[in-house]
C-alpha cells in the first residue's frame, strides 16, 4: 500500500469523534495510489508558511478516501466531515474543532487559530482537514461570510486541507487572502486511470482481462467501482473469477443498492421534490435533453430543443455544476453527466414525453 509524504510534526493531538473514526476507517481501507495528490500537499506545506489546499473532484472520484488516508498517515491532523448528518453547520464545526484540541477559551475561529499559532515552534504545523465542503449549510451564517466562517487570513503555521465537488468561482463560498492551491483530480486522467487499475487488481487476483474491463466501466470513478465490489453478489462470485467473467460483466452493469441510493441523493439535489411544480418541470425538461445525449451538449442546444431561454438553461446547469463534466468546443461550453451509470439512472427518473 502506498503512503503519503509526512509533513513536519504538527502541534495538535486530536481525539476524533466516533462517527469520524468510522468514516476514516471505512474510507481508508484497501487504499492505493494517489501519490501525486499527497506529494502536492506535502510540497504546498513545505513551500508556504500557511494556507488553504483544496482537492476538487466529481462525486465518487476518491476525495474522501484521500483525506481519510492522509489523516491515517498523519494522525495529528484535525479532521471534520461536513457530509455526515448534523455536521453541516458552522456552529457544530467550530465546537468539534475546539473539542478536538481541548480548548474553550476563544471568541471566534480566527482567535482560536491565532492562539494555536502563537504556541507553534518554527517548524510545527497545525492542520485541519475538512471533507465535503460542498455539503455545508450556510443559511444561518452571517451574509457574505465564508463557509464555516473559515478565516480570510490565516496565522503562521496554520493550514486547511479541503475537499469539495466542482463549483463555479462565484459560488465558492470562500474569500481568502492567504496562500492557496487547488488540485483538480480531473486534470490528472493518467494518474487516475493507473490508480483505479491498481484498486481493481486487489479484488480480481490481478486478472488483467477483468481488470481492463472493469477499469473501462469505472470511468475512473472509485465510488462506482467500490460499490460493486462491496455488494453481496460480487462476494458470492469472487472465488470463481476466471470461470464467471461473463456473469461479472453482466452484474457490473446493474446498480448496487448503495449506488442507487447515492444517485437518488444526487437526483433530489438536482430537482428537489418539494420545489415548486413549475421549477421541477423546467429542470426535468433540461435533464431530459441532457440524459438523451450520448456525448456532450451545449446550453444553446438544450434551450433550442425545449424552446426555452438559453440564460435560464445555463442557470440550471450552473446549479448542477457538481454533477457535470464541462468541455469547451469551438469556444462554447458543452456539458455531460459525470458518469454514464448516473446518466442511465437519471434516464429512468425523468418522464420522457
């Protein structure tokens, strides 16, 4: 199993809440690769005396596993997961962080971090890892404030390691004036391909034919792949891989219960069931066109197909940014859903006229 470079010794010694420990354990199991990410994190911390390092990736691209592995290899790092129930509000985040470092004497997150920074030795680092920043609910925060009230400026020796899905810059929810780096996993297709191959080989006894087949179906998506290997059907078949390749090929095209539930969450976020009927109908018509295209499609083409204003279509697509892959063709942005199995799932949810 590959390991990450270790940063200089941090000052904090956290005690993770039980629910965080469970996530870290689950997400870091059978972990392979991602050395290019860990190297980038290490270099950033070495190069900058403070800052934000953000990992961006589509749903299922392995962001949570990367963070869990990093924390496992660097157990002094504080950890928080905003995707867990009840963990997506600023008050809970600040309470958890202060509890992990065992302090109550502070007036704000910034003052807390300043206290820690003042106690750091020259080479010590204080690192807080936050998974799923896109899940943060900031409706009860002060208007214009950063997500989780993350500081605009950071004191010396303080770092945040963040993960989030793709987003528009104007919807980042962060205004920072301190060193930062963004690593988009989509910008490393070859590394992702090699890592997903290594991950699959663990399960198929290095059967290269099956590895190649499953790698192609995975589209470099770890959630899709891990959900398949976790399902009961695979566990029944795994002892006879060489004899049942056709059966596995057929089985992998079916959604596992976990993956179907995961996609259902996406669908409800794209078209909330409790939203006004007119809004649902318009979004459904946009989605209807999007799922019918086998490749990419422009907002102009969607608008023309459903006889709608292109601006209104673009607004919907912008709100769906985390679930879409963007490609520029002849100066125009084209869209597609982030995984073909998600597209297949959505095609069954939308009522085609």
